[in-house]
């Protein structure tokens, strides 16, 4: 049930290992076809080919694509000029260097943000690749090899542009999901604020009515106004924060638990077992209305993902309370077992953005959401939410 990553970590590691193996074979072929006695040019070229491959395989947290592309293109061109000037003997250019430069070309075309910089560095890498055959001389055969390499350069640029387009589409889709989630939450918060303000007005009118006949009842009414006003300000702050980032009545905890029980019960059936476990301390907590709707949304989205990506798998929904020094946190966990038979393509396809919008909603109400695969091959979605302090004399 991996929705936010196109490739699973295991597949990514496998592809990386395959790429490293292929490059090792290419470097060994370069080593075999090289005369060790031709010093110093050929050893330098072998070392530069290996260095270019290392630069290509460096993790993303290393130097940026601009620095990688610029340094490797400059180094390759300098070596080509050096060979033409100081080492005119024939030499078969390294296959490892060629493949690594093409990989860096595709990466530069895809990942460099500024178009002008991307074009300049891609052009430099393309020229470096096309000029590699010149290291063997300037005859018609070498010029023909340079001409053939232009097709490889074009393919690398085309691949990079295609991946850049896919990244742009994905970024726009993620932004659209987040914006829709923000607007939906903003509408919810508008209703919550209106509900609180209505309660404040009712309490204030009641206090005006009983202040002469029953003055002892004024204090509880004023405390209710103060509490409702504080909750209104909290909701307004969240609303403003959500709107600055690019229809229902506030339910008590018993009501949200009833809704979750109904949701989990509706998921069961057709050989699938789903259960809801609620720790006793959770039944006494107070939640702001927008947090309650977010809890419901987390469970609903997680169960939907289980049905799509792990049909037939048993599901456990657990609600607990984490004791923290900075305040208690409501912990919501939806865990499913590994499906008996994994489907090749889930209903609706892969690569959705459900967890993206879900994380946006959870973080907007000052919560946190994590998801990942479990050791038994299942999947677990965990969200934590802030809870309100208990009110004296209140059952919650």
C-alpha cells in the first residue's frame, strides 16, 4: 500500500545494485582494453571514468545536480583537449565514462530547476559525450562515432525531459490534493467557529436573563463563555494558518467513537475481519471538532487503502493515549496484515495521493502522520493528535 512513492525501497535498492554491477563490468572492460604502460594519460582516464560513475551514484543528499553536471562536463572536456594536444596516439574512449556522462545528462535535464542552467549544463554534457571519439583521432571513422553518439545524447535528453514532465505533473497533482484538503478543512472550521459563536451568544443571553433572579448561575455561564471563546480562537488560528498556506455539529468523544465503530463494522465482511480497540483513557478525552473529523478521515482513508491494495487482509484499528510532558496525544493506528494473495494492480491503479492529502489535514490540526510496511508484510498508518485538557465537573 505504498501510495506516495513510485518505487518501493526494495525495488529501488535492487535497481541501484543492478546499475552498480553493470558499471563495474564496464570499468573492468575498460581496464582490460587499456595498456597499463601508457602513462599518464590512460590511467588518468580510467580513474576519471570511475570518478564519473561515483558522482552519478552519489545519494541525493550529496552535491546538487548543477555541481555534478558542471564538474564532470568540464573534467571530460579538459581530458579530451589534453589528449588532442599532448597524447595524439589512438585510444578507445572509456565505456564507463560514456554511460556515466549520459546518466548525468538525463539527471541534469530532469532535476536542475532553472531552465537556463539546465539547458547550459545539459549542452555541456552533450558536447562532452559527443567529443569522446575525438580522443582516438579526427578521421572519418571517429567523426562517424561522434555523429552516432548524438542519438544517445538525444535519447538521454528526451528521457530527462519526460521524467521532468512526470515530476511536474506529480507536483501539480500533490498541490491540488493539498489545496482541496485545505479548503475542505477551512469549510469545516468555518462551521465549527459558527457553532462556538452561537454557543457564546446563547450563554451570554442566558447570563443577562438570570443575573437578577439567580446570580449563582452566572459564574458557570461565564465559564462556559470563556471556554467556548478559547476554543473559537484556536479554531480561527487554524483556519487562518490553513488559508495562508498555499457542516457538522461538534461531536462529543462518544459520538466519534460510535462513528468509528460503524465505519469499522461496515468494512468487515467477505472474509475480512476488522476490529476497533479503544483504550479506556481515550473515552475520557476531549477533542476539538476539527480533530474529531480528522480522526474519522484517517481511519476512513486507511481502510479504503487496505481495500484497494490489500484486499482480504484483516485490519485492526486502535485508539490509545500517549502520555507526554508537553501534553497528552491521541494515537490512532490502523494496521493490516499481509494479504493472502497480493494483487498485481489495485483497483483504481497505483500512485494515488491519498496519504498526501491526509498528512496535510493531520498537520493542519497540529498532528503528525506516519505510514510504512510492517515486519509481517502488512501496512500501518499511525496518526497522533492533540487533546484538550479535561474540564472540571465535566464527564469528559
